């Protein structure tokens, strides 16, 4: 049995260099095998700059490569489902950047392809595998703050005006926009904190001129029994990513909910009538590392994923409802599972 997962990267994307590659290098059982880009010189330059053994021309060549066991897909959002399906059909395990697809129907098709092929498939919400999140999940299971009643999560950053022209995140055909790029994180967080799927969404958004993508979105996901969570995502304003879970017996405050790293990544448990408990479950290590170690265990040891790939379908269904509501000017829309 192999003792390493040999990784191929589909595209010379910035996030691959800044987040994924450092985590593979820090992992115990992953190795960087190849990178592919549409033009070979770009792949070769990326391989040289990041210590990757081989460069290939074209994504199809990489997924057909017998020396590649798993692929990381940091392509534009509109290409995620297409290449996840292609990789699964080629027998490759898949770590795909979030969100998995352009909509929930595409996400369901991608997940079905991975299930048919019997490959391991993770959507790259790496916070779900991090010790910090596992601690919060344990507190919620144990009822440390009572019944969860409301949750708030946000992810904003200010995209400089000079970067907006030509940036794939500003492209409608490539499924860009603040909702898809950063808003997907707080939506995922709300679903995690409540432990179930929302029933409906209410949202409003600011859109770029001339029918462009949304650049700011704010809204609410509705859950059963009158519970709700608020969220926002933005390219237009800068704020520290944050999350807060409020229950009948206390609250949990999370300083770095999505990519916890270093001593500032604290979670604080406030229980009624008790002193606050502050915890830090992360060292100064890549935020992808815990997810990759679990991915490798699933591939090499047959471990059961702590999060099934079907979670990606639920997240896209919620995103779809948020998008419909925002386009309708804030009308509450049901969340429809495909």
C-alpha cells in the first residue's frame, strides 16, 4: 500500500502557492508531484518557483497522469464542477476550492461523480477539519451554551479598485462575486453552528455597474423553530473575519473562524454564571494542514471523512436561495435541495 499521496495542481493559482503548497510540505504523507496550466511556460515557472517536480500543459494531461493520486482544483468557480467530475472519472481523489460549483444542481452532479468513482472528495472549507472547529462542535454537542438560537458570521475585505478590472472574482461568466468568494464562508459557518440546513434565506446586495457581480451581500438564513443566523460578505469594506454563536445558556466568540492560525486564533466560551474560558487550538502552521492530514488518512487508511462531500450540495442550495433573494430585492426565498 502507498504511504504517500502524490498531488497534482490544476492551475498556477495564487492560493495554491500561498495556502495549499505550504500545507502539503508540512504534512506527513503528502508530496507535490505536478502542476498543470493552460500554457506550459506558466506551469514551468510555477513549478520552479514552488519546488514541484513536473510541469504539464493542460489540465486533461494532469488528471490522466498515472503518477498523480489526487488533484487540488483552485480554478475559477465556474470550472470547479467540470474538473471535479473529470478528475473523479479519471480515478483521482479531489480537493476542490470552495464553492464546489456554480449552483446546487452542478454541485450534486459533481458529488455524484465522486461517489460513483469511489474517490475521496473534499470541498476546501478547511476550517471544518481544524481542531478549533472540532472543539466548538464538541461544545455544541455537549450543550455548553444550551440551545443555539442565533449565529452571526462575516467575511469582508476591501478589493482595491485597480484590481477589480480583470480579476476573475469580478466575472459573471466565471461565477464570481462577493457571495461566492467570501460570503460562502459565513453561510457554511451558520449551517455548521446550527447543525442543520436552513429553510429559507433573505438577502440584499450591492452590484457592480452594468450587470456585474455582487460586491457586498448581507442577509439572514432562517432555521426551524424560529431560529436564524445573520451573515455578510464583501469586497467593499474591510473587517476582521468573525463569528458568534448565541445560545440559551451562553455564547461562543470566534476570533478567526475560517483560517485560524497563530496565537490570535482564540475561541472564547461564555457560560451563564461562569468565568469565560479562552482557548487557542492552533500553532503557527498552515490553515490547510489539518484538512490535508485528514484527507490523506481517508485516502491511505480508509478513514471516514468527518464531513461528507454532500455538505457542498447543502451549502450551494443555501447560496442559491441567497442569490435569488438578493436579485429580488430582499424577498425571502426557500432553500431548495436538488
